[in-house]
């Protein structure tokens, strides 16, 4: 007997097809919508002897990760290990900071003032003995590879929705070649000033750290990479410490980011102010951003207009921390960067459009 589709059977068949199409549409719609935001906060230049006002502001943002950008405490040049440990203990004992570390992960690196000497590089005599205090302060597990190599470079990976974010914490001190201050008298103010001599052949990271960085950037399965450099990478017009004081190293970093074909942006500190810097590298499909946020406890005592041809937006001369919000459209990160201050103020915001010029 041939199969005959009755009206009732036809109705149920149509309903089954429509139900299947609805479920498929719902799945596609869900995949097209941004996932729940992952919130990351970072900051630098935190004098443990100054009022610790910013931690409540940071906690209010409910970050899942805090990144130390360097100058996490302020040591005197070449001071002894006992005094340095006391500084870390004072900072870590702060009740508001304790509240933060109970509710989120901590990672980071150092800069010159917690390294142990102002503007220091690889010839600093206490660079090895000062390593243990910062690793204990940040709280790296004894199984972390950072304990087994020279310097404090390290990485941390967190899960964000269905994707992963890797934070690459560079060490710009332990292996950095020398650069010298060149002093002069300002023709207008008649004050003594200085610039750093450009070390055209010098390096910042050292052989092993460069190899490690390349391996980190080439890891598959990571949707977003955040490179944490204690000093600014993109800005080059100012006279202070920056990657452009070592132009070969700066270009090498740019080429490495281009060759990785990954989604990358940079965070930095050191400068006691905040700004966004941006550059379009020839082989990168999106603008590379360097988000500078500094300092947590202090800023410039006076304002002056500082040139930065790569700046996007305005320079912020306030106490700040950086806020990073990451959502996902499929496997593409949607990143919002905010310069945050006391009283819940948002001084500036930039979005990164990955995969577009």
C-alpha cells in the first residue's frame, strides 16, 4: 500500500521542520551575540607610603584579574633586602588590597623602582636577590616557570567565555642594555633637563626572553594576547624611558607581533599619567594599541603639553588605573579600554576593532 500523507501527518511534519529551523536560528543568534564581558584591571606606580585610595575603585569594577605594571612599591636606590621586603609587606597588608586579592587573580611584572634602582638595567648588582620578593608579593606558585629562569618574565592565561586570554608580562629591566642621560639647560625655563641617549644597537629583552616571547605569541587556541610592558612601546616623542630608546628592539617587537598573526594589544605604565597610543603596522590587520595607565597613588605635580604623534584622544594627568573589558563575537575579541580614576570617573575610552584597518 503506497504511503499517503494525511493532513494531520503533514501538519506534524511541518511543525517538526519549523521547530528545527527555530532551534538552528537560536543557535546562530546566540553565536552572533557578544558573550558576557571579562573585566581585567591593571595599574602601576604605587607608592606604599601614599594613601591607597584606588583599591576600592578597582574592587567596584569586579575584575577577574589584576595586572601589576611595575613600580608596585618604591624602593630607594640599592637599598637592602630587608627594607624591600618591608615595603612589599606593607603594601600586601593593606586591607583594601587584601580584599582585591581575595576576589581575583593577580599577575604582573616589575619596573625600576621595585627592581631596586631608578632607570636600572642589566648591570644592577641586586637584580638577582630582588627577584624573590616580587615573585612572592605577586603570589606566583612555586611550580610557575618564572622561578626557574633569570628575570621575572612570565605569562598567565585566563578563560573568557568560550575563548582564552593570555597576559604576557615582560621584564624590561633584567636584560636591558645601558642608556645614558644627556643633560642640558632649557632655553626658556633655564632649568636643567635631560634626555636619554638613543642606544641604536642595544637590546631590552635578552636572548632567552626573546625566544620565550616568540613561543608565547605562537601558542594556538588563544583568542587575545595582552603584552604587559613596564615602559611605553609606541610613544616615541617624549624624553623619558621608552622602547624607542632602543629602536632595534622596538622594531623587533613590532615584527614579532606582525608575524604571529594574533590579536594583540599592549599595556604599559611608568609615566605617572595615562594615554592611548596607536600605530598601524604594515602587516597587521588592525591598529596596534599601547594603553598607558600610571600612577595609582601619584601623578605629575604640574601639567605640560607633551608631544606624542601616536596619541589617540587626550593625555590624562590624574591618578588612574586601566580597565579592560573583553567580549566575544564568535572568536573575535571586542575590547573596550577605559582610563578610570577616583570617584568612578572615566577619563577616556578606546575600542579596538580587531581584523579591520
